[in-house]
């Protein structure tokens, strides 16, 4: 499935490695060091509320999203439930 990250940016749910709260991530020393090694793209002019890390093959990519990590997580869980309850006819 595809998850809307904000503006016109989308990511495949199977490629999402983690969704982090922006403020908590930048406060944490270990997380900040981890994020320095990943190219992050700011997808909106608004202040970022979350960081989404994706991996496709060996390439890791970060997205700074104006949507909260809680909302993104709730959306991704909704997709999981819809896939599990899907009935093919």
C-alpha cells in the first residue's frame, strides 16, 4: 500500500523502516547521529512534525513531514487492517 506523507509525497508502506517524532528525534543524541548519515528531504514549508525513513534496496531516504508521527502511524495501521480484511471475489 501507499502512505501519504504530506503535500504530494507518498511512500510504499513496505519500504518504510521507521516513523519518528521530529522533536524527540533531534533531541536524542544517538538518533541525531543516525539521521546525519541519511539524506532527508523536507516535503513542506511547514515545520516538520515527523521523520519517515524508507529503504529501497540499499538506499535509505528520510522525509521531513508536516504530519505528526501519530497520524502517520494510525494511517499505516489502517492500511494493514484493510489488507487483512480484504476479500477477493
